[in-house]
C-alpha cells in the first residue's frame, strides 16, 4: 500500500549513506549544480546501464567486445604468463567482456587470481555467481567500493605482480584532469613488471557520439533520471520526475559528452532526511556526467604524464575504440 511504501521510504532515508548525503548537498549548493556520475549505479541504475550497453546507438561496449574477442590471444600474451599475477579489474560491472579474457587465460594455463572491483555490490554479486557456474576453475576475490577506496584496499591486500584492467572507457567519466590523476594513482600501485590495460573511446563523427548518449528508446534518459529516484528513496527527497528532463550534448572541441538533468520549471525540492531544501530556476541544469573521447596522441601523452609507457594499441577496423596496454 502507499502508506507502507511511504513508511519504508522514510525508514530508508533515516539510514542514509552519509557520503552520498554530503556529496549531494555540496554539489547542489554549487553553481552550476552537479552530482557525480558515480551515484548512477544503484541496483536500478546498474540494470539500466546493462540495457544501455545493448542499445543499437551505444557502440562502445559492442566495439570493445569485438576487440577483445578477436585479439584475446595476443592481449593475453602481452600480460606475460610465465608467473603468477593478480588480474585486478576496476569497474568490473557484469564482466561480460572480461570473461573473454578470463576464458582465454585459463585456456593458456595462466596462473592468476581475478580481483573484480565495482561500486555496485549488486552487480558484483551477479558477477560472482555467474563466474562460479561458468568458470568454476577461476580463483576470485572481489571488492565493493569506489576506485580510490579500492586502490587503497588493493595496496594493502594484493601485492605481487599485477595486471590492472580498466575497460569500458570508464576512464572517460572523470572531471577534467581526473583521468590523469587516476592513472597517476594507479601508477603508484604498480611495480616494474606490472601492466595496465585501459579502454578509451576514440573521437569519431560527432553525430555518432551524440546519438550514443541520447538513444531513441529513452534508456539513457531513464538512466540519468534514475539518479533523482535514488535521491527520493535514499535521502527522502521529493523530486517530481515529470518536472525534470535528460539533456546531453557532445562538444567536438573538448571531446566531451556532458549530460544534465534540467529542471523544466522554477521549483523547490526538499530532502526530508537532511532537513534541507534546494531551489531550481526554470531550466536550470544539474551536471551529472562527463564522457571524454580521446585521440591516440592524447592517450600516449596521458600515459606519459602518468609515468606509463604505451606498449600496444588494440583497436577495431573503424578506430572507434582502443584498449591500450601500458607498462611502467
Ligand atoms: C560507464 N561509462 C563508460 C558510460 C559512458 O559511456 O560514459 C556511462 C554512460 N552514460 C551514459 N551512457 C553510458
């Protein structure tokens, strides 16, 4: 019943995540307003992202899948298979693409442990159970948390040789300069014999890029607006989802897709868990996501600045996407 729902929402909001509360409160005080895209990935958001990856307009996943599928043996050889390593994956998600490499590595009798890391505990549980049935011989140890917490945990718990995977163009979702900072953080964790494989979305026809973030079926819109649902549920906010809309655009100069949630009218939203209200002017936007697209030269420079040498580019025939292997 609706009463029961309201009660359970209030109970949820009373047990709110203090980090989410602080980040949202801070971000909505700023001009322009902003909320980090890391908060997209609650249970519903992770499911919507899985749907995005299947969309005809969303080329990155399909393209990277093909690169991994067609070049799996060569990529695996580059990892160096003569001694044990931790295969650490940052932002593992449903692991669909990684399973190609995992199967190949097992086939090549590599001695390794798979360490998937993700911000969504829900998606990691799904991954864990699918790995148990599909690849029972695989050794795994997963970690739930954001990237920086993960690196901290890895430093303490996973020493020895490492191959770090950061696929799916997750590197594109940082704020300006955050990509370099993050690679520098990863670099601190690496020893001379370690490697990193990073997935980059490459620059291409701006229309192709724009469409990937504004699909005809409206799945990306639902994904973006799910953030408001999450705030309603977890922080007791009263966002009326009909009064906000998804907007996204690609700037071919900076190479960044920016996504926003736009307030369709002047309105005030109250967060009951926080005793706090936020006003929106008509057509005011909350910036919710960056998605950077790179040129090959930018990728090499980025690596260099982070203290990483580009060892090999693995790309598709249209040069839509690249998995780039770096070494120290
Ligand atoms: C997770 N990340 C790489 C996706 C991207 O393409 O930037 C997130 C996404 N946002 C909207 N569509 C997909």
